[in-house]
C-alpha cells in the first residue's frame, strides 16, 4: 500500500467513528449495570482492538483498567487462534495472563467481516465480588491469588452464539453476589453494540480500505505522540516515591524507582531498580503498572491525542518480574491498581526538571473503604465503596489551581460520587457530612485541589469494612515552592466512645450500629511560592471558609480580621515583605 | 393571497435567537408569513416589538391595529439560558442540610476532560458563603431524625439579607420523602424576606437524588428574578400596544404555559428556544403518513439533533446546561459544534478537523469579507459551487469566492498537500460526518435505527448537507419545509399547554393503592393549572407514567401506563409494559426470573389541547419543474468525487407535485437545498421539498 491510495480525510472520519462507537458501548454499560460501582461510579472501560489486539480506540472512565485490554486481547487471539468464531464471547480476569486486577473482569467479543476476523470489542468493569476469602475482594491478609479471587484465564462462555452453560455456572457458582452475573451480561451487551457498529463501518468502506486507513491512523497518531515526546529535552531522568505498609508488617516501606529515557521521539520507563515484591497483596501486575505509567504520561501531552496503538507505540515500559510493580506468580496483587498514585509521583518527580510546565504537583493518593453488611429494612446484603469519601484534590499546575475533590490520579475525575440519597437508600447508613476540607489544599501561587471530610453513622447489622490505599503517611507534595496537601485519615468512633484509627490496609469486622465513620481525603500539592498568590484570592477563600484565618496568615502571609473577615491590605504587605518571597 | 379582512385575527410564534428574532404568523384565513429582525440582547422584548412592527409595516397597519387583532402569541425565550451561560442571574442564596452544602459545587466530583490538568470546574451559581447550613434531618423513609433548627434559619436570613440576596433556594436531605422542614423554612423566609424569589426543592422537583434536586432548585432560583423581570417588561410593552390576546411561553418540555406559571418554575424554560422545533418537524412529516421523524437544525455555530417517535417529542428526564444538572423533563437534544461558521483546521497529527470553533456571525466565514481569515464550512460550500455568491441570505450578504479560496488554500489545502477543491470537498465530508454523529447519538442512545425515520431539516445552512448526511446514515427520505429557516417559530403555533408533574414514591411495586392516591394528587394539581390557563375539561388530558426498575438496578425506565391499570390494581399489565420497554432499550428482560419491580417516581403529564391551525397549501403544478429552472452551475458531486454541471431551480417558483431528479440545487431566499445525484426531489402540497433516495439503501 502506497501513500497515494490513502485518503487523509477518510482517516479522520474513521478515527471519529471509532470514538463514537466506544462512547456508545460505554453508554450501554452505564445504563444497564446494577452495581453502583459501575452504574454510579463508572468504574469500567470500553474499547475496540484490531485482529492482532492493537488498540483502535477506548473510552476510559477509569484509565487504570484501560491499558491491559490490548495485551489481553492479543493473548486471547493467539491462544485461541483457529478456534475463534462469530458469536463467541470470552471472559478474562487472570492477572498472570496480563489482567490488571482480579476484580476487573473483561468480556471480549471477536468481530468478523464475512469469515475474516477483523477486530475485537471489549468491556471491562470492577465486579462487586469475585469470590476469594473476603466479600467484595480486597483481602489484606492474602499471600497468594487464590485467597483473593476466582482466577478466570481466557475462557469461552459463548461458542458461536451458544451459551456454554456449564462454564457459566462454574464461574458464577464461585462468586457471592448474583448481580455480578447481571453485570457481566451487561458487558456482553456493550460488546455487541461495538460489534454491530464496527461491522457497519467496515461494511461501508470495505475491509481493505478500512485496514489501510487504520494503519494510516496509527501512523498519524504515532507522529503526533513522537512530536509531543520531542518537546521533552532528550536525556535520562530519575524519580522515586515510597509505598507505606504492605498490610502485613507495620511500618514497612517500599520504594518505586523509575528511570526515564527520552531519545528522539521515544520514551522508556524503566522500573528495574524498584524494590522486590511484598509477601502480601500490595503488589502490582505488569498491566496495572503499565496503565499507571501511560495515564500519568498522557496528562503531560496534548489531551486531544487519539487513543489508539499509535499513541502507545513510542512508549516502552520495562518492569522486571518479581518487583513490587510486577509480582511473580502466584502472588496476591489486588492492591496493584492502587500503586498508581505513588508510581505517578515518581514519574512527576523525574520529569519536573525537564518539563515543569507540563507536570502537576502531587495528587492526593487514594485511601478507600469498602463496607458490606445487612440492610435489615430491605432484608438484603449491600456492598458499598465509598467513592464520595475517597476523592481528594489534584496537584496544581504552573498556571492553574488543582481540581477540588477530583479523586485519585488513576481516574482523574472519571469516577463519580454516589448520590447522597441513593447512598441512604442502598445502605443502612446515615450521612452526616460530606464537604470540602478547610486548609487541605497545599498552598502555592496556585493551590492544590481541596480534599473532603466525610462522616456517616453506621446502621444495619453484620457490618464489616475493608480499607485499601495510601496517603496517610506522606501527603501530596508541593512543587517549586508550593506546599504539601494534607494526609488521609480513616477513623471509627464506636458507640462506647472508643476511637479506632484504621490502617491503610485493614479488615474490621463486627462494626456495631451507631458507630461514627470519619474519613478525611487530603488536598493536592501547591505549585509555586504561596506568597505570590494574590491576596484577594486568598481573602475570598477565607470568606468561603476554605482557608482559615490562621492559615491565610501563616501559609500565605495574608492578614484577615478574624471578626469581620476583612482583608487588612497594609498588614498583608508588611507581612509579605518581611517574609521575603516565601 | 387573499387580502386580510376586517375580521382577520392572527396567531403568532416568536423565537429569539442569538442573532435573529424570528416571527411566524398565521391568519384566521389560513395565510402565513415569516419575518426576521435583529435580536436585541440587552432587552429582548424590544426585538419582539420590532418584529411585530415589521409585520404591521408589511400589512400596512399601525402597530396598535395589528396588535388588536392578535389572538395568541407563543414565545420562546433564551433569557434564562443566557442568564446561566453568562452568569448574569440573580444574587442567590441556598439553605441546605448541615454537612452537604458543597454538593452543588462538587457536581459529584466529575472532571469531564480526564487528561487535561488545566480544565477547571464550573463556577457554582451560589458562592460557598451564601450556601448556609441548617441543622435538622429527615431520613430515607421520611422520618425525622433531628428537628429543624429555626435559629440556623434565622442566622441564614441575616447573612443573606446583608449580602443583598434576591433569590433563595431551599434544599434539604430526603425532602422528597418528607417536606415539612422545607415548608417550615420557607415560611420563615416568606415573612423575613418578602421580596426574595423562593425556590423550594420539594415544590420544584420532589424526587430522589440530592445532587439533581439541589442543582435544579438553585437553577430555578437563579433564573427566577430574571425571567420575572423580562416577562413583566414584555407584558407591559404588549399592554401598551393594546394587546388583549393570550401570551404563552414555550417550555423546555415542548409544551407551553402561561407567563405566571413559568414565573414560578423558570427552570422549565432553560431549553425554551429550540423546544418547538420537533413539533413543527413532525407536522411536516405527517403528510407522508408518519408521526415520527428526526430533526436536524443547522445554524451558524451549532447543529442540534432531536427526535419525534410516534407523535411524541423525545424528552430526557434530565439534562445539563453549562455542565450544571437540570433534572426536569426537557427536549432530548444532541448539540454538536458544527455549523456554517465551523472552522476547518489541521490537528497536531496532521489530520483535518472541522469545529467546534466557529467564526460565528462576526467576523463570520472568510467569504463574508468582514475580517474572517479562517476557512469555514460556508467557505467550502461556496468553493464547491453550492452557494450563489450574490444570492446568500436572500442577497443580504455578498459572498467573496476569492476570499474563501484563499482561506482554504492557506489553512487546509497546503498543509494537507491537496488541491483547493479536494480540500474543500474534504471539509464538506468531515463536517457531514460530525453532524451524522449528532443524529446517531439521539437515535442509537435510545436503541432506535436512524434509517427508519424521515429526516427533517431546519436552519439556514441545513439544506446543503441534508442529502449527504442522509447518505451517511442511510436515511431514505429527507424533508426541507418551506419554513426551514424559522422552523421553531412556526412550531410554537402547534404546541399544546403542558405541565409535567412528578413525585417520588420509592418502594417495591406490590400494591397500587398508594400509587393511585399519588396519581390523583398530581392529576388534581395539573388540572388546576390548566384551569388557570382557561382550558376546559373536555380539552384536558392526563398521561400517567411510572419510573420503574428491576429490584437492585440503579437506572429507571419511564413506562407509560393506563390510569385504569392503577385504579383496578392491575399489576400484571404494568409489569408486562415494563418488561417490554426494558427489552426494547437494553436487549433483555427478566420476567421469567420473577425479579420484583421497584417504583421510584410517579409522573403525570397534564396536557391542555389547543386548536391547531392547518398547514397552508400551495398551488398545484403539472409535475414539470423546468419552468423554475434558472440555469446550470458547476458544483461538486460528492458521490462521484468530481465536479459536474448541476441544474439550479428557483424554490419559490416550484408548484406542488413538481419533480426534479438530482443532482440539482433548489434556491430559496433563506436556504439552498442541494439534491445529490442519489436523490430525487418532489414538492408536496405544503411546499415541502421531499427528497427521496433513488435506489434502496445498501
């Protein structure tokens, strides 16, 4: 195929059409699923891949799930080569064949033009349960995969359109909640939407033209990514970050080390010097760690870049097996997605000297709780991930404040809070508070995003809580003179007055009704010296209660009268002058 | 045309857009007229009066004499929309449950552009210092957990008074289940702040989902004083001119209501402008024997797609304005940044894109010669031969082909290494694909196949893209009505009075007595409103629908039900209707599994039917359109990928029954229709261009 036969306009059209299809797949998933983790929080991703599994386009509501679909697709295409037919459906979650996390279960559907396999549709979401020792997953005591989850290596659940009932029953007999079955049906439905639409697109242009223009789309995107990478000075950059507490040994600390090499439009992330894997569940899988790398880097390039194979082609990621970010079989790894925040920190620290205007200060790291129990008034079992409570602030950039209450960098505002009133319908708890957390934002010329404070009164029976995450030891870091954000914190105040501070990887059973749950999600880091932030902006935030009078004075050098809340311009000038540029 | 007699009366539709105020007039003798004047954004009521003056001048009447003969004015307004978009609404305060005052600003923590760290949250309509917390709590069942703190309410009143607040929203947790706290707070506000505009969540939107309710209630408060001021100014001007007829305001749900009713629910007017379009569109499709159609409205900067299915305008139960949630039934509309002014550009990967940036009306496309240098869709259309330089907008704007060519050459052709005409053809194709995407969103989202709907085209720029969009979607029939460029104004005369009432009633659906009581309450409330609007009992209709889901699902399906099913306790009929609706939307249903159903909301749509004028007819011809042929012009034929000679016809000279085989260009003063070679066009009894695909779809 020579360049002359490529119609550049058709390349644009095909690119646009692919995006429309993955968006439609996402809409179908959002409207039909049952677990609030999917239909309220949108913890899922939809995508299309070519016959070899190369990414055509994705809709990435939660990007940390996103960049394992292409490798798994290639794995299935190879493993089932010669036995892939129209109407087949495959399920997969296995982390030792390129899955990212046990709870993230994918459905794949091959797409045919005539009898030729031309593409795949895939949808993957976080299932409310996946078997294993702990309801809802996240077993902090796990030391091997079987204590965490049912492993689903690539299996065919539909063969030429016919349900393999025995296989289906085997899977769902090992999963606690019936809604998981319904949510996997929704995934298949979403793939069917993708299949139909792509077939009609290919039908319109013919398979040969489609193929040629697909390659041209990859090339155009690769060129764009290469030019973005060329904007970073060639060189070798080092960054590191800490991971605190492996869920087994109190006080344990691990280090992520990344070496980033930029050379001639190509970038390599090498994690070879990262610490070895833990013997608990705080371990990455190759694809969860690679997703973390890609999604962090995507925030440093033109956000309009299409998401296809060409985008990832100039990126190499080296993570030796046996390290914290790529644990060897049969390690427990459910925490792996949540190594994204420290991984992102290491990358940001490495690239700050090279491209200070492209990075953010540190983001608040995820610290999350999952509660399960009985809802007596509804005579039902519930599973709730408290998305509203876990979402802290993002780091500021050179010219913008961080985003308030956006949540962890792995979702970047793609997952949503439960609605408060739906929360009170679906769980037996009473929400007491969910508001911005005063003084949580790291100060700076541009401040970090605000964190939130969440409280609820536990109701119902048999309440058990699992926690997972970080950010309770080291706050989101400030950059180039900016200050740090605040720490995460989880507390239970039992009815008898006892206060129990939860660990970042914890399992608490028998939480009595009447216990008050408190969660602080911290703010993001600030960028640039706080003394350069305009006094009137600080003053407005004092009037809004986002910054205290004391913090305005101590962190920003802005003097506000505590009684009248009026700005004292003269005292502010004096204070700012005396403390230099701060 | 017959001359107006002394007894002639008029019905008028007025649609205020960003650039033009459109007026459509219908006389009691069945004559119609269309008028366009410039909009007057500082006080849009001036534009309304100017439009009426234009009519008077045309008819040779004094304004007072014309106004005296007007029976009804139906009015679509963008004042509330603009107040939100430009943040020029009222100084607004919010009273809300202690602990959740930031929900309004958080918007459930979404950042719509995930990878863009410079993308900012939207500014909330109420600043945090005016979002006042009040102690007191109702639980999920509607039971009081903690009494309302009147001290907190009093303190909030003090703060808001000293801040000069003009409008107050009240939204407490679980008020959909029990509104006593909200009512008590409202009482205090009424006595302490008698001049403030009040918006109470349990009155505005008594449904579950706190963020939806607080956002909608605040939007309602924020736009209340603005709409009230505007309507009072308009009514005063009309009164001064001696208007003795009825003024009706277009609502986002596609129905109309009296000014005093929308004053209490201004949030129902946030999509007032485009809401009448679908009703007009289906009126033009009805002669084909269908009550369903797609509407594509292409203006200067945006392309709006909407849908009518089986005579019902497609509504969404919630939408957004400027990223702020509004949970009220409103026209389901997909807006794409594609219009005549959309700019063509080359992205960082070297590929051609069209829009969403637009040159707007000022400076406008390069060919306007008003300083615009970027190549736009209109420039491409000119280069492709679709537009006649001296006949654009009825000759109001003289187009410069030279400037169009220059802009496309410099910004598209050169960077892509294409010749000029191929570059223009590429721009045309890309924007057609973008527009087709808007139509797909509106149909496929609901599980509908766009090929099954005739496509009605509105807006001045739509006619040139109609056939190519239809080809892209394999739609066999396209209609371009005579009033395409002012379709919304004409549609306003075809709308009924309509009020959507809703009440949450959450629980497993195992008996219908409670539901029946709710329905009776809502019907009584709807009847009362229609009675105020002068609708007699035999003209009112109440449609009942239930928002249902399978137990444990999260999203509901709104299922229309017969009132007698509810009165007779016919649970089976309701269940069957739900299973069928679920299957149609999502491809499966669970009747065999026996999954219980859960009710979330009860809905009543109260409709007051109004007498609707018949579409005017045009003279019949002999089927031969050659009398209207003005000559031939060189134009680009997309299917052939080459230029050819295309017949040009005077659209105003065409008679009913005239037929033209594509390719052809049909020119009217306000719009040009490009009939590609895949289509043939005939003119129906009402002057609509009916374009039909010559061979069946692939």
